[in-house]
C-alpha cells in the first residue's frame, strides 16, 4: 500500500500523474512565525491560494501573541477559517472600537487577546467551519460543516452547530484513553503504514497490538 510522502507540498497525485494543486501539506507551504503545524496535516481549497497562511488564518499577522498550533494528520476542508486572537477587540470598556490601531505609536503593541488557538492530532475540520480565538480542539475530533467552535472540545468528540456542541463521542472512555496514550500519530512512518488497515477499519485492539 502506498503512503503519503511527508516531504511533498502537493501530496495527492491524480490518475493522469499530475499533482493536485488544491490539496497541500501545510508544513511544506507555510513559513509563518505564528504557525506551528505538524507533518501530514493538509488543507484543501477549490480556489488554491498563493498564501495558504493568510487564507486560513487571516488575522494571524505575525509571531504573536496568539499562535495557531495544529497537530499531525489533520484534515482541513475548503472554507475553514481560524479566527485567531488578533481578530478580537477589547470588551472591557464602554466601547469595543479599537482606537489604538489608528495610532502608529500604539498599533504594534495593541493586542487585547493573547490566547493560542490549538488543534490536536487527527482532527477533521469540515467544510466552512470556523475556529474562534482561544479554542482548544482535542485529538480525533470531527467538526461538522459550518460549525463555529469556541472553548474546549474533548478528545474524539463530534461537534456541530453554532456554537458547536458535542453531539457524541466517537469511542468509549477506555478506548479514547488508550488511543491518546498510544499516540499513533507520532509513530514512525513505516509503523503507521503497517497499521493503516487497523486505523481504517476501526480495529483499536489490532492497532494497540501493533
């Protein structure tokens, strides 16, 4: 069985032998001080941008505060947006109007929100979903199309809606604990390749034995 090459920017090869420009491994195409993204995590877009970082996280202007951290083997569909801390206005005054950004002496240091936005490993972000500043999405989460994610999402949850709500957990508590402890996403590529049948067949026992 073939296995994706983590060093390719465009990892999907079409039947005619050409590379599919609409799907990229993000760590191969993004060089941005505010991003931390793991191997094999990909994004897809029907209108591939020249700047994937700006398309996905338009308010992540520099190195922080408020980084975007994405784990390994994540899947990011068309239209997903990360509204990182730079998108937020101050809410502790009478007005939310950001006067400092219109002052060249204050704009650089003005940052009301300092939170990181964190996405775990093996997370599927569905079409058009939005991840809000400071969200923390656990491992193995499925985010439904159009969902708006705030706060903390537990490991292996399925969330939908606005605001996104947990509609179910994908596995039992014991299985979730075992999957988190085995952390297959950190295994060497050859071991993951060998485990692919178990991963795709939902065979947790075989995966753990491997």
